[in-house]
């Protein structure tokens, strides 16, 4: 959608009032007067990932790492997303690893890549693949591994109403996919963070 096609803030707030009325509420009652404004502001935060290019976070790299060429893993990156099917929250954490090929990136940048993709309407499988592809395309490492664990509120608060269920997805590229030892090392790093041995 181009910027010229984007609805105005007034149109977005009107849409919220319509949904309130459809749900059986009176959008003009005192407690709901500012709700459309608050919802639109929340959307600006929740979906801020559309205004960012995750590739930009990975542009600044470092080559002076004293010959370090082993795996780098950032684990337990908490995220909040929303499923594109029901617009319900997905709450979880991501684990990201890569095997550098002469250059590394600041670790906060990996978290920013996760955050940018999470702050869009998502399907967890797609988000997992997007994070891995972005890191692979920009950093050109020897391999990338991404594991995402998410709790889907579209399953816990509606429909089947099953709590305590989480979904795990993974995407392995390069040496993480081709070399079982590299993949196993990455998974061991993740498990170590959960107190597993």
C-alpha cells in the first residue's frame, strides 16, 4: 500500500467506533469516547515494523574480532506480535545464531531484526523464515539458525481455548542446514539457556 492509499487517522478512528458499535457497545458513552484514539495509537506501536527496514540494522559490521570464527548465538529475544488471521497477540521469544564469515554485527541489531518482523501482522512460520533470510542476505555468513517459540492468543482466548500450548518453528540455512554438528551445537546453546543439559 502506498502512502497516498493509507487511510487517515480520522478514518482509522471511525473504523474503531464501527467495531465498538458492531460488538454491541455505544461508542459515544463516556468510557469509550477516547478509545478510538487510544486504539489507533496502540496500532502505531504494535505495527511500527512496517515503517522499518530490518536490513538496515545489519549494515554496520565489524571485522576486527581477533580472528573469532565460531558461532554467535543470541537467545531469549522476547517479542510481541499479532497473528494476521485473527489480529490476536503472539507472545514469545526467538533464538538467533549465525556462523560469521569474517564479519560480525552488534548483537542488539539481531534483536532489532526480530522486533521489526514481529511488529507486523504475522504467521509464525513466515516470521521465522523472514528473520533467517534477512540475516543470511545481508551478513552473508556461513550459516544461520533461527528458532521461534510463540504462544498464540487466537488459540488460547477464542476457538479451542487451549492454554499452556506453545508453537516452535525453526529455519536453518547454510551450514546450520547442511552440517548436523553445527545444527546440534546451535540447539545445545539454546537448551543451555533453559537449564537443560
